[in-house]
């Protein structure tokens, strides 16, 4: 999207009547942004695209679709998305059928067999692959030579799950999440092992329990004192 597609469509920052000269000076002399940046709908659209669509943005949590087959529709700033738990992790698609553009899933649900469009019953699997096109060739005919199912799967959206937060990049142009946020991920690496959820956490607690039962010393850990107390509380009272 260009800064100015037509007369009157220029983004505020490219409008010759909106100057940033008073903003881009040393802090002790700088002023706030001109009022159009707060009230002009063109600015809102520019931020929507540049900040949320062109970059990685969090849209939900993996815990909300914990089991394979669970699906959750998300309206992300006007973009209809569908988060699905597949066999090998979370997938995010545009929540739109490739046939007539109908909304596929309107409320959080468990997909029993396939993601099925309520309009003409086109069906997709959890990886977005188009499985069936009922009556596409006429009564009793579920295929057509001009309809290539391999090219009509759900439109997939780039996603990355980190610490259970589902991040997406709608434009598809951002660098990989683990490259852009490599420093942040490195700082938080010690928290990659869950406290009690999942196999690594269970193993950690099992070792801790054996040590306590045997009267052994403290479990070596990089976690804080709070983390150690949290482990002890889980062993005593169970996860909450």
C-alpha cells in the first residue's frame, strides 16, 4: 500500500500540512504529535497495517485450544482468523471458506471430523487441506475438472507459539519470529521448561520428589527462590 493512493488518501505522516519538525528534536524541546495522529482514520489504518499486520502480533493463547481438534475464531483488528490445534501444534488460518467466502467457525468448538463450511459444506482438515467439494459438478457429482482441491486449501497465516502466546504475521513479510526476538527469547530461556505442565515439568517434579523423599539436598535449578517455593507448593498441594 503506497503512502498516497489517490488525492485525499495520503497517510498523515506524508501530508505536507502535518509537520513533525517539532517532534523530531531533542527531548527537552520536543512537542507531542500533531492532533491528526490521534484522530485521523488514515493514521489508525497505517498503524493497523504497519504495527500489527506487518510485524508479529499476539492474538491468543494455546491454552484456549488445548486438545487436538479444538478451534477458536479470532477477530484480529477486522481480520477473521481461526486458530486450530492440529496433531503437531497450533495452526492459524483465515476463517473464510475458499468457495464463497463464508465464515467457517463462529464460536469456539471441537472439530469432530473436519472444518465444514455451513454454506456448501466444503470440508477442510486441521492442516487446512480441502477434503471434499459436495455437488460441485452437479447432483451427485462431488468433483469438477476445473476445481483443483490441492490449490484451494484454507489460507494459512504465519504463526509462532512462544510461552503459550500465539503470534501471527498477517502480511507474511516479517523476518522469522525467533530471529526478530532472538535477544528476548535468550533472556527468557530459563523459563522454557514449564513449572509443572507437560513432560519436562513432570520429570522435574519427579526428580524433586525423589530427592525430598530420600532426604537429599536441594534440586539444582536456575529458577528464583519463588520458583523453588512454587515447586514445593505443587508437591504439597498439587497443581492448581
